[in-house]
C-alpha cells in the first residue's frame, strides 16, 4: 500500500492518494504508483512525494479463500476489462495466479495489467 501526494509550491493543502499496488519489491511498487498516478491524475514523480509505503500482510494466512479480481489490460487490439476468480490462501497469491494466467492465456505481460479491485470472501459476494 502506497500513499503519496503532489508537492505544493505554496502552503496549501494538497490531495493525498492511496493505492494498493501488487509488486515484487519496493522499487517496482513505487514505479507502478507513479505510472498510475501520472496516467489518471497527471502528477509526475518530480512533482510529488511518497508519504508511506507499507506491506500489507494477510490476517488469516492458513485458511483457503476465494478471491475475485477485476482486471484491465492492454493488448495489441485495445484495452479489455475482465473479471477472474481464484482460490488461494493470500491475496498476493491470488494476484500472482492472475498474472500467470493472463500471461498464459492472453500473452499479456505484467506491465500492461492493472488490477482494478480485489475482493475476498464467499462466492455470492463477488459479483
């Protein structure tokens, strides 16, 4: 989870943005945070700062859960939205399965895949 904001030239209050980024390490997480912030809110890395970067751990990592993942990815033909369901013990494990499944079935690399929303719980709660 990354929290950041644009720099303020005056002492006015600026908007703080929080994103849940799934990445293998801190460097890639920061890079993807600035990529999405630049894409959606027009804030560049030189004009902003990271306030907090924390790794979120699973509350119950020993229990198997179902996860629904809403994904947007760019292919050669255009941008596509998808909904996928996975079964794993952690959210990060389910997202890793999603990345591998997208690479296998759709030849999508990790960079153009954007996880819009991840929900866990009973199957009836997903859609």
